[in-house]
C-alpha cells in the first residue's frame, strides 16, 4: 500500500470542522445541560449545509426543547434514538470562517 505524505487540492473545497461541549461539567440525574459549539469552514469554497446530525452519548439523552440554534436562527429538530437531525435548508458557510 501507499502512505499519503501530502494532499494538494486543485479545486476550491470547503473543509468543515465542528465542536460541541457541555456548558456545565456535570448535572444532577434528571437535570439539564446546555451544549454549545462551533461549525466552521476553513476551506477555500463556500459550503451549503442542508442538514446537520448530532449524536448524543446515549439513547436516554433527549433534546429539550426540540430545536437547535445555529447563528441565531432556531431550527426544529427530530430525535431518533440518540441522533438529533436538523434541516438547515441550505445554510451557507463562507470559506475561511
């Protein structure tokens, strides 16, 4: 096999990174905690996001309220098991942001 030493992209390409972390280190059983994070595009081309999925640590975790806020806009969310799905409707992430 081959080992990649370097990768050169010859077309403008979005490169997405995401972070998500709890605001409080811990909460009491049955309590709630806020998760906050960032979604950035460090690439060289705009990214268009139709949907976003967040996987929670376990099926007993629930999203309350049933929505996610991205850049100040509240999007309704659906939860199946421990996966949260959000339709972002083509949210644009500018390159280099």
